[in-house]
């Protein structure tokens, strides 16, 4: 894995304009990792997010700054944290798991990017959870009789969904907020894929402005301007401003 270069950032951002957010996350990883796209798509969501976090550290550093809004009073809350505080220690690279839920013996895998795309068409969270479970259950037995994953009762589906979350903790990073204005407390989800994409978008637009300024003054090509180190580009920008 290598940090995203200025050229990488512009290329990914341009491609991403017509991509689903799940595909954008894969494009970001594909630009930096020597791994076929299908293999990246088959990573569990927690493994995907762990790689995105590492790439974000390499590209923009470990400090994360963002903001959220209080759902009760609308107050804007800024937060600053370090990537280390949201990284879950890596567990064994297991791909198949077993669970006994409501009398059913289940063998299952963890959800990946393909599953995430598949559930986007679901009308509500309950049907999304059911579809996810159907896709991820490899075999199900009740007293040694095979059962179709679609026929599992709600209780077994709920147990399995909770177990999947536990088995892939990096996929669901939550942290506690407290609103300083009204005292409201809640748990927020941190989505590294969306966070990193917003940063890539901002950086792409900044780079285009820099290219525009320097190309207009010096007549340099976009390729040459982007190939410079950020430090050198900033020096030229200071001289022309
Ligand atoms: Zn509030």
C-alpha cells in the first residue's frame, strides 16, 4: 500500500462521480493496493475499513477532524480524534464462522462490498437484514436437517445479525457524543469510507485550483504540476499570489 498521489486523487475523484459509494471505496483501495478488484470486493466490510483507515493515515495523516449536528437542537459539534482511537485490533483472518442460534446450526461468512450493494434496494432495515443474512449464510441445519437460509425464523436472523457485528467490529465504529448546548447524548457511527471520500473530493478541487493558477501563469502542463511535491507547488503558489 502506498499513499495516494495528487494524480491518484484526481483520477479516483473523476471516476467516482458516476460510481456508487461502495464502488468508490473500492476504487480508492485499488489505486493503492496491488490486489485485484474482485479480491477487494470480497474483503469483509471491517477488513475493507481497516485498509481505508491505513490508506487515510498514509495519505492525510492520523488526525481526523469533522463535525456533526445535534439531532435534538441542531447545534453544530466539531470533533477531533486520532485514527488509533477508532482502530479495532485485528483479529484472526477467519473467513467462515459457526453459530448456534435458536436451535439452528449455522455456517456463515461476513458481509462484503457486494452484499452492501445488494441491500441498497431494500425498502426498510428489517428486509435489508434478512437479505444480508440470506446471502451470508452458507449452510443452515435444524436437528441435522438442511434449512434454506430464507426460511430461518426471525429469532435466528436477529442472533446471527448481532453475531456478525461482533465478528467484524471494524465495520461498525461508534462513538459517544454529548451536545454542549442541550446536553443530549447519543451514539454516532463513524463511516471511514464516506469521511475519506469527502476529503478526497475537497483535495481534488484544491488541486484543480492549484493547477489552474500555476498553468495560467507559467503555462506548465497539468501532469507536471501534479507531479511536483506539495511543498514545491505551495512555494510557486505563494510566489504568484
Ligand atoms: Zn443539542
